[in-house]
């Protein structure tokens, strides 16, 4: 019995020794970004999109030329859209919201929605896991 316990302890010790030498644990740390420092993606409909991501959430900045609209869509993640500049109309089902600077819409996961830019606009989105 004692030999078995010694063998198990030796095996566990060897496993932890290998684990610590083959894998490095990195400490999480704060990072800094500016929207101008993030590469822009040009969407086919004319929007300019910049994204920054953490482990479980993202922030997205979208520049909307006047007249830009999205098709109705949904996704597996939650979304909060805040209008910084311009005027934007948001649609979900039979509901319609007119957004002015400082206004926000909250879109739960899988809820169909779409947008229309009434004038040149800028939004920032908080996107969570879903």
C-alpha cells in the first residue's frame, strides 16, 4: 500500500513538473487603444467599421454615411448600440426607434433588427457573449 501511495505521489509530482515547464501562465493586463489606431474595415454598404475585443466582450465603432441601411438580421450575442453623432433609425419587428446623440438601443441575442442612417452618423456598440 505504501509503495502505491509513493508511486501515485511521484506520478503527480512528475505531471506538475512537466506542466509548469511546458506551459507558461500569463497574467492578464490592461491594454490601451484609440479608434484611429485600429484598422478600419470598409463594409460593402459604405459603413466604416473598427473593432476591439477583450476575452468576452467587444466594442465596435461604426461610421454610417447618410442613407446607409442594413438588412434585417440577428446574432447569438447581446448588443448595445449608442449613437454618438447624427441620426439613426433602428427597427425590430414592428417597433421603430429614432436615435439622436446619446440615445441607445439594447438588442438581446437572436432578436431581429436593422438600422437606417438618416444623416452621417457614428455609433459605438458593446457586444457581449451569446
